[in-house]
C-alpha cells in the first residue's frame, strides 16, 4: 500500500510539472476574469479587507473596546488580509470544476489545475493587499525585524492548507451539489472561530480550547507574530498546524486524483 501511495504521489507531481504552463495560463485567465469590466480592478483586493477593517475598528474601538496589544486597525487588517486568501481561494475553487464542464469532460489534463489556479489567484490578491499593510506598518511605526525571514514558511503552510481544502471542496461540490449552499454559512462561522478580528486566547473554557484547535488560528497568529510583533510564532501550535496542513494537502490531493475518472459522469 505504501508503494502504491508513493507511485501515485510521483505521478501527481510529474503531471503538475508537465502541465505547469497550463496552470500558469489558467491562473492568468482566472485573474483577468475576476476583475474584467471592473472600474477598480486589482483595487478590490485592497478595498474589501480595508472596508471590513474600518467596520470592525469602529465596533471594537468605539462600541466595545478591545485591547489587542497593538493598534486595532493594523491587527484587523492583517487578519482579514490573510483570511481572505483562504476564503477567496475556497470560494472560487468550490465551483471551479462545475464552471468548466467542457474542459473537464473533453480534454485530458490534471483537474487539480482548477482549484490550484483559484489558490494562486488569491495569492496575487494577497500580494496586492499587502502593499497597504506595509503602508499601515509605516504609519504606526512598526519596524521590520529578522523574524520576517520566517514569513515564507508561514505562507507555504497557509497555501498548503488552503490548497488541500480547495481540492476537497471542489470535489465534494461536484458529487454533492448542496455543498455550495452550506459553504457560505460554514465559512462565516469559521471566520469568527479564527483570530481574524479578535484574539481567540481571550475566550476561556471549552470554547477557547476548541478555537485554539482551529488550524487557521496558529496560521493567522503566525503572520501577526513575524510581521507586527517581530518574533517567531509559538513553535508548538505552528508545527502542529504545519503538519496538519501537509496532511490536508496530501489527503485532498490523493482523494481528488483518485476520483478524477468519475468527474465527467457527475458534471
């Protein structure tokens, strides 16, 4: 069984390498389609997390004051920006197979390209939105430290977990169409169960423990640690999140790959 898993993994990686140019073309196409005929274009990648930051800043600095150990707008924007990579990737990956029925049924190539493309487009959005984060850090005089060298590791863990979930959601939505109706509700609940706009360590009891077990908790906290607090993330939670991310990617990719032959029958 181990040999079979190894052979399947080699085959999947080989296919992605062989079709890497197609992946880049799909990513470019999806990127252009996302902002086609929009006035703001890539500005939407900044506008939405900024708008939400303003809303939550009013809520948690004027209505119910919340001490997060740093300027709240900076805390919220960092959380919303990194959460949007996860949320937008899943949102577009969800329908990536059902929205490309002609390609899924008629042309052979690794179908993983569709959800992977959704993730890469969202990474571009993250990079665009990060320009405002840099400006906010300068405004609030948050300096850059050597911990910034750890940022690529955090990003890789984040992308691995997101890609694994994207593969699973794209596959589930193809086989069970009611997934798309539950998706937005689950995503909203997941956001508030993550330290996007408030620190989850402020929640006590059993609920606090459950929030700490959320894999997005150490990932978002890790971004704030290396970017805003000038330190490395807590090793225990982050290593656990990294291991879970790799397992999610491996399981999602393997499940997706083995179910590919059934896709054409269910589109």
